[in-house]
């Protein structure tokens, strides 16, 4: 799933209804499918499930609440969604790209700040792989990267050999 696009969809949905911190499935369908025409109605359940799995939304007794500040998300005026690319698994992307996307999608740190912090850490840890530095920053920001731990371990074995 394209986490950046998902964050923008959630932000557009919740920023339109500033009077609510949580929204029901029906509210989200109304905002995403009918008012903004971003997703087809039959894709909303798949979208919500993927957002819960990726920790972009949390379920609060049948309602949904974003796990990040929606007011800080920049949404282009011509924002639209291609459902095929939204739900496409990015297995072909490098490990570093996938970790970076996960950290940025958490909303806890921007792409620019993350890049600056990685660059600063790399100065001091020049022999440590880029992916490990990203993982360290993700842990510092309390972003769950457990799905990448096994792959990081395999990369570590390649380095030691």
C-alpha cells in the first residue's frame, strides 16, 4: 500500500470534518467516495483494513481515529488516487525505501527532517549500513518496523561475511 497517499486520503477525510476526532465507516465512505470521489465505495473496506494494518488508523469501538496529525499533511490541489497503485505492494522497492516510507507515513517526522537526521548519523556511523541507521531512527521515533527486522538481519549477515 502507498502509505503517503493513504495519509493524504485520511487527512482530506478528517480535515473536512474538523468537528470530529473519530469517524464511523459510513462517515468515511461519505467523505472519501461521495464528496471527494477518491475511492470507489467497494474499496473503502479494503482501504480501512490496510490503514489499520499499517497503523495509520486505530479502531475505537467501531469508529476510526488517525494515529497522526492530519493538519500537517500537505495535500496538493489536484490530488487524485489511482486505486491500483494505492493497493500495490512495494516489494520491489529497496529495504531503505520501505523503511523510510513507513517512518514518514507515521507522521512523526517529515521526509526532510528524516533525511537530515540520517545524514548527521551517517557522519558518525560511516561503516554502518544506511538501512540500519534508518531503522535506528525509526525506533527512536517509536515507529513499528517489526516487519523489516528479519530482512535487516539477513542484510547484516551479508555485511559480516
